[in-house]
C-alpha cells in the first residue's frame, strides 16, 4: 500500500493536517509519539480559539477526538519516526523505531520542538531530581526552595516569573553580558527583591548527591570558578526542532528548523512539507501551528494530484 501522505506528529499542526487530509479523501497515515502536543502538559490554555479556557489534558483529548472522528485515516501513536528517505524518485519511505517501513507519495513533518540542554556534567543525572525544563509544569514543586534559572531570554525570564510565587530565592544567570528578553519583562523580573541576576556566567556543572545542591559556573569576566547553592536548576536556553529524520533531504536553518515556503509550507524537497514549531516560521503557538498544518495538508493534496502546491483552484470551503 502506498499512502498519499504520511503525517509525522500529533500536536495541533499534525492533527489539523490529518483532519484536512481525511476530508480530501487522501490515503493518510499519522505517526506520533502522543496526540495533543506540547501544551497538553499545561494547567490551562486560554487562547485556543473557540475555547476561552481549557486544561492541557482536555485540549489534547479534544484534538484526539476530532482526529479519530475522521474516516479513512490510519493513526499510530507511540510510534516514533526514525527516518524519511527517498524511494525510487517518486515516493518516500518512512521508517519507525519499531522497525516498520511505510511508503508514501508525500510527507508532512509536524514533529514540534524540544528543550535545548546545557550539556554539562550532572544535568542528565539530576533530571527530575532538581533539574527541570518546564516552569509552567514544575514551578509548584519548588515551594520554599532556592532555584537557579539558566538563560537570558524571554523563556528564562518567564520561568523566573513562574517560580516567584513558590521559591524563596531565584538566581537567573546568563552567559551573555546582558539579558535579552523584552524590556518590560526584564524590568519586572530583575526588579524583584527575591531575584539575583548574574551575567557573563558559563554554566559548567550541576552538583548534588541524591538531589541538586548547587550550580557551578565560570565567571567569564574574571575567569574565576564560582558556585550557587540551590535546590533546583531550570534550564531555559531555548528550544530545538525534533528533526533528525531527513537531514540531507531538506534545507534547515543553522538552528535546525525546517525552512518552508510560507505560502505553501513546502520544504526544499518536493513532496515533503512541514508545519508548526519545527519550521522556521515565527510565533510558536497552537492556533498558528494548526493553521500551518491545514495549509501543508492542502498543499500536499495539490502535490499528490499533480497540480502543484498552492493551486488556486483547490476547493476548501464547504467541502
Ligand atoms: C508548557 C507549554 C505551554 C504552552 N502553552 C501554550 C498556550 O497556552 N497557548 C499556545 O498557543 N501555545 C502554547 N504553547 C506552545 C504550543 O504548545 C506549540 O506552539 C504547539 O504545540 C506546536 O504544535 P506542533 O503541532 O507544531 O508541535 P507539538 O505540539 O510539539 O507536537 C509535536 C508532535 O510530534 C510528535 N513527535 C515528535 N517527534 C516525533 C517523531 N520522531 N516521530 C513521531 N512523532 C514525533 C510528538 O509526539 C507530538 O505529537 C505551549 C508550549 C509549552 C511547552
């Protein structure tokens, strides 16, 4: 069996692409770790259009219900894709960690992003024992504790804001000479009496015994080695795309994001499309990812029927 389209990912981009593919009666397979996407770990989502407030879990369930209501779409969860390669020039082969291979005429990559790691000793060892990556999820575990946040941009500053109602003291540390987040956020966070800010600091090791006890860093302005005693370290140094699948087939940015045509969401490889956070497009949000998934799916439909992605005659309203 040759699929018309294989969708990699079950977040808002992948699920929307799946719904649109099913409505175009494409032979479609959706492969994902889980359905729901990154924000399903959130306590509440308040900007998903049509739902003034919904829990992250509820959001994931609504996406899954909508996807499963479609006819003719194969859905496999808990099935990570490990490779996408060309077959014979007209189709692609998609392989999974379970050792299965599927053939398809087009692919939509909607595999999202993951947190960038520091890569210092102790980081892996103390994950879940003081080292954390999601302040929205984990801040409440640091009630009455001292925490160090590593990072200098908006994510790091927002993490400090999330921690302030719980932690007794928060240190924010950046490798750069200055914090780069939005000025208003910067002022609010760095102005708090509970917050200490350290600049020009290169994190070197997370130390502890059974749990984190300190972060060691090099002061780049003096070359001295210092230590911040703390119960937790939040690593907030950005996100990286979940895309090691077809490195040689598609053009990517230096940060690893897939470069797409913003009109059609085609990649540099004809037949491979991408949508959502994994792409080089700005504003990583649920509604935006969903919209991109819809465009990528319609473009894949045009591609498969030989019309060329973004064909102006493609009908979407009322179909
Ligand atoms: C804690 C948190 C809270 C957020 N809150 C909000 C909010 O309130 N409002 C908002 O608009 N946005 C929010 N966001 C951002 C939003 O979650 C993302 O913009 C959105 O989820 C991106 O959708 P996506 O479909 O591109 O990727 P994701 O939602 O990240 O989905 C990626 C999918 O790909 C799958 N996948 C990954 N690798 C593979 C692989 N190799 N093989 C198969 N499947 C794979 C995953 O299992 C998952 O199904 C939040 C993000 C986080 C982390």
